C-alpha cells in the first residue's frame, strides 16, 4: 500500500500539472473562441464543398484526417525539442526513436480503420498507391492546401506556446496536443460510423452514398472539435485538481 507521503507527492504532482494547464490554457476570450469555431466550421465546410462538387471523395476525407493528425503529432514533438522532460506536462518520457515508432504505429492503425471505413472507395486508393507520387495524389484529391493550412495553424500555436515558455519558464504545455484530441477520436470512430450510416445509400447510388458518407464523417468531426472547444471555453480546465481537493 502507498504511504501517506507517496500519496501526498502524487496529489502534489497532479495539482502542479493542473496549475500548469490553467496557466498555459486560460479560457479563450469570446472573440478567440468564435475565431476557432469559425476555423473549424470553415475547414470542414470546404472539404464538404469539394465532395459536393465531385472534386474529392471519401478516401480523400479519411486521408486528410489521418495526415492532419500525423502532422500535428510531428509539430507537437518538434516543439518539445530543448524542453527538459520534467517540465513537459502531459508528455511521457520517451526517446525520439520510440516516439517516431509510436507515431508510425498509431498512424498505421488509423489508416487501417480508414481502409475499413471507405470500403466502397478502395479502387481509388489502389490507383493512388500505384502512382507512387504522394504530393501529386494529394493535389489530385484537392487536400494538399487544406493540409498545409491546418499544419500552418498548428505550427503557429506550437510556436506561440514555445515563445511564451521561453519568456516565462516553468512547465510547458503544447496547445497543439490538446487540439489533436478530438481529431484522434474522429480518425478512429468516424470512418466506421459513416460507413454504417451510408451503406444503404451506396447500394442505391454510389455518388449519393459517397456524399452521405462525407456528410456524416465531417459532421462528426466538426461536432467533436466544437465540443472540445466549448468544454475549454466553459471551464473544462478550471475543474479542481485530480486526486482530491486543494487545501485552503
């Protein structure tokens, strides 16, 4: 059994992490929250527009979500370079090679989920693989610029957090990691849910089925991202510290 001293140390560490989160992630102002919400809605609406205009497809949407998450993971880890491990809130002590392996492993799993979720669009995937031109494939799917835009936004958040940490010191929390949470859930859940809800439409009309799939997928993606934003704005990070109440 844990001693009282060990328990107190764990509670103190948890409280310290909570303090760091509150310090680094103060509730956004109303204009900032509105801007973030418009960014989320605008990006997903643009992706849906591409599908409706038959300039994109389910495979492009699923691929965008996975690649977006991979880029955010890379940006998050790059921002940790030079930050001492004890100051990295929410970042496990893991060597760079193991981090790379973990990102590759998780990415492969997410691509597997996407492969299952876009089962009616697999011929398109095989065709793109045969081209052996990743950048050209992204251009052809019309998701290259949305990916670059998402990466630029994530990089600006990480850079801002890093510059703030350089000025103030203390614990370092990367805002990009927080933004990636709903995107990860989307990449795991949305492809399968969209497939189940669009399967009947696919049987009737492949074009209609693809649009239904994308609507369901992007609706889930938007809802999760907006839900996390709302939780942040309405005080998700202002909850009491883990493991007990703070003493007065």
